């Protein structure tokens, strides 16, 4: 690979990460603003998919990420911020940073929520360095399934991840990882 090609690749990767940061509150501060965004995302989810109220009531905690932005062209990146709530009270704030590599092109935004169904899963998440929950998480896409709730998912899964409110278009096959990091907004 020539230096010019490597340079182009780095520029494109940097541009993707820069685009991913747009609209996610970088440069803004304040827990109040982030809590407001989390409230709006939670209300949207529960209004559009009423079964998630029961799912939340059966969980021991929920991490709401109200706006994740991803961009990719070969290399990709994403960023978002959210709050961990226990009994609907914010206990910690988190950022999520993702990186991906593979055949991909596009930009998208979405929200996601992680419902921790066991005290052990919640404790593991809170003390972990934070790479995505992988094998012990069950993913659901309510926009494709129409409805989601505790009765339509495996309530025995330690973590149930919901992705909703997708906008934009990204296509391709990638390998990706997401790191959740505790932050002070």
C-alpha cells in the first residue's frame, strides 16, 4: 500500500469518525441536557412499543443511548452518549464509541437501549472496561418486528438490546466493536 493510499484511508476514516460525532452532543455539557435526551428516547420507545414498559419493569437497570451516529467508508466509526437508569433514576452516564472495518458505505443514526435482566449482568457491565456485551446479549429490532416486550423476548437473557428509530442508510458487512465508557457530562 503506498503512502498516498494510506493517507487517503486515514483521511476517510477520520472524516467518518468526525461525521459520527455530529449531533451527539460533543462540545455541549451538562447532565440536564443529556437526561432530557434520554427521557425523550425512553418516551418514544415506550410510546411506539408499549411492551417495552413491561420489559423495563422486569429489568434491574437500563442504559438508554438516545442518539448514536455512525459513518463508514471502508473504515467506520460511531459515537453517542446516554444514561444508565435504575428504577428510572440516572445513576451513571456513558459514552459509546464504535469502530468497524469491512465493506461499508453510508451514514445512519439510531437509538438503542440495553435492558439488564439480572443483577449480575448489571454489575458486570458497571465494573467492566466496556467492550460490547456480545454473546450474553440478545438483540431485537422492533422497527422490523412491529412489537417488542418481555413476552416476545427471552426474559432469561442477561441483557436485551433494542435498536430503534433508525434514520439514514448504511450498507455492507463489517466487523465492529462498541466500547461503553463511564463519563461525567
